[in-house]
């Protein structure tokens, strides 16, 4: 709304010059008179400057909200990038000297951030696993971001904790896979030929060297399983490209990193937020579309209020049909009147 209003700044100015009733409406509006701090005049240049500040700051949160609330792509690997971007902007604006309004607003937001996210020791490290499992960034990117935000000493400490969490998750998945393999191995072991065991006893001396060789191979395999994390982190990073598909990459490399691929599958399957904030932002688009654009503000408000009332009623929902409609909305395809009415209900 503010972004659209900025485009009409000259229109408001021209309207003030040509239409005397425009200014008179501001002076006689009872709702405006109830606001003591309001000067009861049309927006002036200072007001428009404040609007630009709001647009400049809130646009960032609007874009981030749209990214992390999407359902047609992976979001868990983008959280850390958005966190770094927002926090670095807040820190930059807190030091703003030319624009005191922006500095004051950013300082208030930074205090709220520090209240919930200021203590890095209390942050769930699962938030960082998405970017660690992104072959374009990995752990080095996490350390670089911490260094940029909190300094070298704190960055090394936090990067070490994130890696320890990564290793613990890997060990948990590896132990689970080994337990499953042991069950399969024991089931197949019961069907072995007894003659083969007897032959092994007869040729025990000849097989000593072979058995020792097999033990070494088993040790190498176990070391290979333990160092899968190290091999992944030491491998060269993938090129940063908009065409890069992280799920396709892990699908192709699932045979190379068997345990990490299962871990990545679970991490990327978790959305970064469960709050339908994007739906709240775009709810008006679901009511007003190119085929139904002449509704009055009172009618739109009544429809939105009616939707909230209908939420209190238990209505059977077709999840598959609702998912298809949500994908249409996020893909930019307009809904038909019938689909919009069903989604509104």
C-alpha cells in the first residue's frame, strides 16, 4: 500500500492545489480529529520521506516473508541467508547518522531481535543444518556469516558447535542404518551352508592372511562411514546458480553420501516456518482478482470477516484440492470465481 502511494505523490500534491474540498475533508473528518497527534493536513514532503523509510525497511521483511513461506520449493536452506541479510541490515541502520528516523526504528527492532535471538547459545542449531547441507555453501559459509556478524572469536566457537551438531546428526542416522543392516545380515546368516564353516576350519592356516585382509577392509569401510561428513565438507563447492536444484543434487549423490542423503531428505522436508503469514499478506488477492475487481471496500471487509467466522465451523476439507489451489496462487495463476469462493469458505 505504501509503495503504491509513493507513485501517486504528485497526484496528492496536485489534488491539494486544485481541489479545495480535498483539504477541507481533512479538517472536518471526525476520525482524523480524534487523533491528537495528527495535524489534520494532507501529507507533506516530510510525511512522504517517512513513507519512503517505511517502504525501504518493510520491503525487506515482505520479500523474506514471501520466500520462507513458499510451499513449491525447499525453504530450510534459505533461512540462514535471510537471517544474515536482515540482521546485517539492522546493524547497519542502527549506525545511521543521516536518517535519525531510520536509526530509531532499526534500534527498536534490533532490541526485539536480541530479546529472542541475541543469545546464540540458545538457538536451535537445526536452523543451520539446511545451509550446511547445501553443497554451494556448507560449513565455511556459516563460519563466514558468524564472523561478519559477531567477530572472529565468536564465529570460530559457533562454527565448532554447528559442526558438532552436524556430526551428531550424522552419527545418529549412521547408527540407525547399521542397526537395520545388522538385522538383514543376521537373517541371511541363518541360511549359510554348514559345509562352508567346516571347510574354513580345515583351511584355517591358509585363510589367516585373507582374514586379516578382510579385517583391514572392514576397518577402512568403518572409517569411510565415519569420514563421510569430512569428505562432504572437504569436497569443492558447487557453483552458485539460479538453475541449481538442491534436491536433484542430493538425489544424484545419494549413492556417494548414503547417510547424509537421508539426513538431507529429512532436513529439507521441514518448512522453515509453520505460520501462514504469506496467506495473511495475500488474502486480498484471493478476494479481488481480474475477474472480480469492482467490489466495494465494505463488501471486501465483510467477505474477510465472514471467512473468519466460517473458520469456527468444522467443514470437511479436501486436502489435495486445497493444495492444488494454493499452488495456483503461488504460481501466479488467477483462480476462477468458483475456486475463489471455495477457498474463501
